[in-house]
C-alpha cells in the first residue's frame, strides 16, 4: 500500500524530543521525507551531535513509521549537513518559545 507524505507527517508528529517536549517536525529535525510505494525514508538531525536523547528520538521515529498500516521498509538516516539551528523550528513554535 502506497504511503502519503501526510501519513508520514502525522506519524512523526508523535515523536517528541524528551527534553523540549516538542515534536521533531515542529523542531525542524526532519530534513527530507521520501516515499517509494510502501517504503519510507527520512533524513533527520538532532539539536546537537552530543544530544543524549538521540538514540531514543531516532528509535521512536522508526517505531512510529513502522506503525503505519502498510508500511514496508523504513530507513531513518541521521544527517548533520546542514547543521540544525533554532531557525529550523516551525515559525509559530519559535515565536511561542521566544526565539
């Protein structure tokens, strides 16, 4: 079953950075999403290379994507280019946070 970008976004909204309690989409941690039939691949980053919650966040992202009915292969790739900055935060959330 082919997936849609919207179903992927909905699943990823359930993945939160435990320190900030914000989802990874609003934080701007998801750089790219690719859907190929039932297979899903995302490129994501973390707020810093030393983020202690990195493995937990990435594992949660993979679990959420695998929980979508009909999803085949899932790849969650960690990327550092471009480096994450607070400018990547969704504008309404950035305003709420006072950036």
